[in-house]
């Protein structure tokens, strides 16, 4: 019952808003919807000792590959559900809709959240894919209609990249369905243990999954759509896509890797090179940004490389979690932490732009004197992004680096994963440089002309930022909150 409510609450609220709610009640209905979702997610968190499933609803039972609407929740799903619920609540409470666009603004935000949640709890591969596609439609509309700057160009570029990645991913999913004779993801895992797919087919399927999921996650070199899209998007859309929806590809790889372990292993060296592209190449690009929104967008792309590193560490041992038990917890902890911190940064960047009229770092300065609450909260999120101990990102990044050296035998010298991990450590240095420099240029020094009349955060503005801050602190100080769900 809870799994059905989790997807129905935001979906029903979005439909009610778009087709029936009067203009003045839209924001209140959205707030009630995310509050109900938060309560449901909290109940799921407290009452989820193992795998929950609900009876599937047959959609195409007579097809060669039956399609069923089926939901299931395990520890991995609960972590992603918590991320989606927290960020969705913060996104709905962040900012205000443009005049006359209330319905589009709030309904689209709820649909993006509903699509992500649906993907995270679906146990049928077809609906796992379909819910993600559902979330991409309002993302495109929000960027193209309500965005800023070169919003149409950014929306079309993101759509072309994501549609191409989705088509490639669909080919891989259909191939897996044909190999196993089912789209049931739980049954696929069991069948893969009994009768593995031919190694040649595994290699091709794994390649399709890596390119498809990789494009959706912004894996180098399929990444150039992400930063412009986030920079042009309204704050809730940037928060939801960068913080939640982009984790769909990583979540999908975690779910599908056990089906083609030999195929994934054959692409290991390629993946190691590409993830270093995320961390080092995009890291240098981030260092060179002059606008805060573009810097945050590129930073988000860069940090995806760390999650791929944890997955690569698992692929290197044939996907055997008993050999490398740190990899999946590391990936999930960092996915959660990054989702919360980047959502908070994009939400506060929107407040900076509204207070000053610009996000150009060369036109900002001294903002902390006018807006101390904004400076403190932005600094907290920036420190989390850097990986400051005591905040959630530190736990995730530390576990990622440990997973790269798990069971390493020093007598055999450094292997590809260990060499990649050492290079990836330089990304921590780059993160500190660009994030601290952005904070200094924005909040410190003498007030610039753009910041002279800036006003601090109101109580309503502080609520979503405090919600996200509490999540960063809770997981940072006690990572077992998440890790216990995986045991």
C-alpha cells in the first residue's frame, strides 16, 4: 500500500493542479502533496526491513514479453526514495512561479518527482524506463518555457542528448527482456544466476547500457548537455534533475550490472578512462567558469565520475559484492549526498540571482554583509560539495576511494582501478579550489554594485535550505542511517 501511495500522491496532485485546481490554491496543494509524500517516505524508511513487493497489474499479459505494472521496495529503493522525497519537498518550497504560470510550474515539478520515484520503485523494466521518460517531458517544458538565457537552445540540446541515450538504453532493455523472456527485474536476477547470457551478447548489451545510462548521467563525453540545461532551468527543475533524476542512470546500472557481469568487465578500462574525463577534464572546465550557475552545473557533472568509480571497482571483481562489499554502499551514499547538496546549491543560487540580478561572479562580491543567512547556508552546501568531514559527501567520497583499493594486493603492483583512484583524488583538490573561489567572489570582499541593495533570506526561503542541511548533517554525522538499510 505504501509503495502505491508514494507514486500516487505527487502524480494525483500534478493532475489535479494542471486540470482543476484554482490558481490561488496551486501552491498550497503542492505543499500538501509533498508533505504527504514526506510522511509516506518516512513510514517506508521506518518500516522497511527487507524487500516489499505489491501484486503486479497486467498491462499487456498476452504479449511475447508480458508487461506488468509492479512496484517493489528494498534498501536501495528506500535510499533513492528518501532522496527524491526530500529534494521534491525542497524544490516545491523554493521560489515562486512566474505570474500566470502557476499550474505549469508546480505540476511539472511534481511530475518530475513522480517520474523519478516511479522509476526507483518499479520492478518491471519497461515501466522502470517509462517513468523516467515521463519525467523528461516536464523537464523539457520547464527549461524551454520558464527557463532563462538561451533556454530553448539548452532545452533542445538536452532533449536530443537524452532522447538519443534513452533510445540506446531501450535497445539494451529490450534485448535483456528477449534473453530472459521477461521484464520482471527480480526474475531477471534469478535467471542470470542460473543461465547466464552468452558472453558476446553480454558485451554488446553492456555497451548499450553504459552508453544509454551514461548519457542520462552525463558520463564523459556525453555530458555537454547538462551544465547549460541546469544553468537555464528554473530552480526547482535544476534541483530535481541534477539532484534526483540524473541518479536514474546510476541506479539503473546498479540494478542491471548483475545481469551482464562479463559484458561489464569487458568495458572496464574504457569506463575508467571516461570517468576520469568526468573528474579531471570537466574539473578543469569547472575551474574556468565565470558564472555561478554554469560552475554548479559542471560541478554536478564532475562529481558523477566518483560514483562511476565505485561501480568500476565492483565491475573489476566481476560484480561480486562479497569481494567488494563497499562499492554499492559507497555509490548510494554519494548519490544521496550529492543529490542533496547540489539541490541546495541550485536553490540558493536562485536566491542570489533574485537578490542581485546576476550570477556573474565578476559582478558579485561582499554579499555576506547584506545576507549573512544566505552566506551561511550557501557555505554549508559548498563545504558539503567539497567533502568536508561531518557532512554527507565526505562519507560517500571516502567510501568510494576505499572501494577502489578494497582487497588490493600490493605485491602485484597498482591495477587499473587503483591508478584511476589515485588520479581521481586530484578532483577533491579542484573541487575545493572552484567552490571556495566562488564563495569568496560572491560573499566576501567589498560589496559590489549588484549586491548593494540585496536582502537576506526570508523565513519561507530558509525552510527548504534548512531541510536539505539537516539531511546533509544527519547522514554526515551518522552514515549508518543509510547503510543500515542495505544490510
